[in-house]
C-alpha cells in the first residue's frame, strides 16, 4: 500500500470517505437502489429530484466508480453499487440498533418507533398510535402505509420495527414472529341506492350477477374473496381493478359495481355515508390483523411497549367492528320493516 493510500486511513478508519461523504448521500443512494427510481426516492425523502441527482453525483465522484446502471429500462446498481448498498444497509442497521439501545438506557420517555402497515390498516393504526403517544409523548413515530408487496420488500430490507399485516401466510418464508389481534371482517359494499340494499340473506349466486370492483391481483382481500367464491363453484364478473380502497369506494358510490372490502374502511363515515353493507350469505369473511417483526430482531423497549399496547387494544378495535356491523344490520331491519309496512298499507 502506498503512502497516499495509507493517508486515507487513520486509526483504522477510512478517513477519505468520512471526510468526503455524508449520511444523507448514503440515505439517498440506498433509497434509489431500494425503490429503483430517482422520483420515488425523492418523494420518500421529501427532496426535489435535482437534489437527489446532485447528491448521488457527489457520492459517485468520491467512490470514483459508476454506482448505478441506467442503460436499461430500470435502475440497477453496478458491481460497485451493490457492494456500497450492502455496506450502507449494514451501517443503517447498526445505527438503528444503537438508537434502540440508547432509547433503552433512557427508559420509555424517548425513542423512535418505525411501523409499516398495509393500506387497509391505515383506518385504525394512526388512532392506535395516537393513544400510544399520549402515554409516551417523547416517542417519535414513523408510519409507512403501502401495499402488501411493498411491505414484504420492507420486511426483507429490515426497514421498520413492526408491521401490521392482513394475513400471515408468508411468516415462515420471511422468518417472522406474528401475533394475531383484532377482527378484520370483509363485507360486501354497494351504493345506498342499489336494489340489493333492500334485500336480505342474498345468495352468492345472486351476488355474482352484479359487476364487481376488486383490489389488484395479489391483494389479501381479493384472495380471500376469490377463495369464498371458488368454494361455491362460481366466479365473479370483474368490471374494474383498483389499487386503492378509497378509489373502490368512490366507484361503488358512482354505481360502477359492488365490492368486498374490510369493514374498517367505513369507520369514519359509518352508516351515515353513501356506502351500504349488503346482507349476503357467507359474509362477513372473518379475518384477523397480525402484528409482526423479523424473528432475529432485537426489540427496543419502545417497540416492545407498543407491541404489548397494540395486543391489549384488541378488545377496543373488535368492539368497534362489532358495533359498526350491528348498526348496519339494524338499519337493514328498519328498512325492511318500513318496506313491509308500505306493502300492507297499499294492500288495504
């Protein structure tokens, strides 16, 4: 090793890299590689795309080798980029562990919790986090809401402390510890003026005569619904596929079809909203929510406290679902009673 090379290392540390790179540059590079996009990296980090490009160029100049291959349709790391990404992930994981240990030394008064949840869990997870933060006001919260495939990617990249999943089918494959908690009933939804809203005990055979609006292929809700229909030997008429619960609800209100979604998606509007829950045989499909973390992850005191808090919240969440479903059922009974009364009145 030359004297010039030796000058780059002081006390066993890469002095040149320490002086000429920043954690922000590493964070930007990590996000670009993980997300496969400059735009998505900029959005996740709340930066402009020119800033992302500039910081990546500075990091590339320091390494003095190309880090990304943009010759194809996507963005892929070069051999040097793959090595840098591996090291950056190790650094970030070590810093996360340090943060957890420091929080442990401080007790539960301060610390950080990173929570990743599938999209449907956004209807109750923020409220649960709010209750938790009222007990521990010094805790910083990072909440990432995304679809199931991206959650699996985040698990593989060890990006969060805990996850909320709609099913635990990949727990062994991803080496997860899972904790079932709280009801997640799937119900059939229609616009309030839909003819089926006046009927009770609707058969599956009658239901599939209607056009359906489904979540994207791979959605847990879609898989559970298709399994029920398959058990009855029928297939639904899929008119549309959308990747957002809210987009599906708006399409239902617009009269484009009916849909199967979690009852949690109706928590805010309740029975006063423009969407009704149909009385269909075989529904609701009973599912559970799952809290999960990687099996080899050392949980910080804050993470452990939230895990215990969430599990203890199960009766509250379940009662909320029971009450909401009972209100829809009561409204149906009142509607049917009014209809029968009108028929008797006309008969006289």
